[in-house]
C-alpha cells in the first residue's frame, strides 16, 4: 500500500463546553408555579437541575465559549480552522446560520460554516459531516459544536416538557490523523413520527398560532418517544459494533444523549455496561438537545475518565425522529 493510500481519520484533538450561569432546580420550578415536585421529576427522568441562558445570551454566545475552550484544549488557533459545523435547533436567527455568526465571533472568515438541524441528534449529525470532510481531504481541522437555548421555546405551564430541558453547548476540534480517531458514524431518520416530538411553528407553516409566540413550544408524546428511542438506540449501537467487528466488551465508555436516565440505563443494560462506564450528566444539565453529547464528553475528558486510546461510543436520539451513533478511539 502506498503512503497516500493510508486512511485518514478525524481525531478529537480537544473538547470544550459551556453552561449558562443561572441554575434552576426542580424545587425552583415548583416555586415558579409548575405543578410538579422534585421527587416526581427525578424519579421519571433523573433530572435535578438545569441551566438557563440569561436574557440576551444567544446560542452563538454559548457556542463561542465552548469553542474557545475546545480550541485551547487542542492547542489550535481559530485561524487554523477550515470548517465549522454547528448542530442546533435553536439558531440565533433564521439566517445567517449560527455557524457563520460563531465564525465572526471567533474573528475569522473564509472557511465554510453552516448549521445542521437534527434536533437532539444534531451533534452526531454535525460530527458525521465533519468526519466526511476530513476523511475526503476537504478539511484538515474542523470545529464541531452542539449548542442550544431550548428553554426559549418551552411552555412553562406544561410539566411534561418544561422540566426536561436546559441550555448549554459543547464543542470538539477534529484534526486529520493517520493513526486513530472516529472509526465510524451511523445516522438514521424517520419523518413519519414527526408529531410525537416537534415544534409546530416555522417559516413556511407560519409563526402565528393564536397569541404571539403561543405556538412556539415544544410538544412531545413522552411515552411513545421513550419506546422508539430505546429500540432505535439499541439498533444503532449494534450497527456501530458490527461495522467495526467489535463486541460489547470492547467498549470502554458510553457517552449517551442526556434526555432521560431511564433511556440511558436501558441502553447500558443492553450493552451489558456497568453504569460507572456510562457518562451521566442529565441530573445536572437536563436535556440540552444537541449540546448534551459534547457537554458530557467534555466533562468526561476533563475529569480524567476518558483517556487517550480508549474506545468511546457516542449516541443520540431526537425529534424527526433522527438518531445516530459515532464510535471513536479517543
């Protein structure tokens, strides 16, 4: 095999994350008038608190802080970035993309920058896109971000949804590597399940639903979403293992989407992985949608849990339905 025929991998060179300063506990929600309790929320979801963006704090602001930390961890300057992909379902504006706004806030220009909207799977989708760019040789150093201000579109009177979500951002810097990195990614979607988890307003459908902003609210059929999520994640985990000729025991860490502790535990059980090898942040972050996987990954890396050379499986499931996984050697 000639030197040029060696595969190119996209290796995570650095991770970063950012959470807004304001913390809202379950008890705080009760004090705000939500008909619930800490015990009710925690027993059903595992969530104890979440972070909420301050007034005027935008998705791009969260993305910027996470990106700066990832760049610093990677030892990479913003000028070296030749691709920016942001997974988000809560962009600053309809256009331009949050990625281009982030690019400007980083003080650079010229490289391609765009958003990917796959709801809670946004980071996995964005990571997959960047991986393909690097594997093809079209990029050498990519910034991939998952960032959300999902609390801006919650109905604070709907206890079935308002207790679940939080704001936050996570980022990774990918560098082309001849030895190791992302081994494979797997993406899927099923648009027929749209009405089970969605926001019913938009540009072509129209924003006006009753009173101004009255319809800009997340709507979810929780039990149905739970059942589909568990099955889909089981399948996409198996798909990743089969594609790489690996067994469950070959995995060192599972970094799942942080939506619900019961879904996380069901996936871990399917993998026969003890929970001490599963990264869990849902209790403190809530569901930060596309921000959840990179937030959890960054925490695991910075705490010293995930070490270089270990096999890590990332997975997520969200509205669309859209779901996916990424298997990597960190």
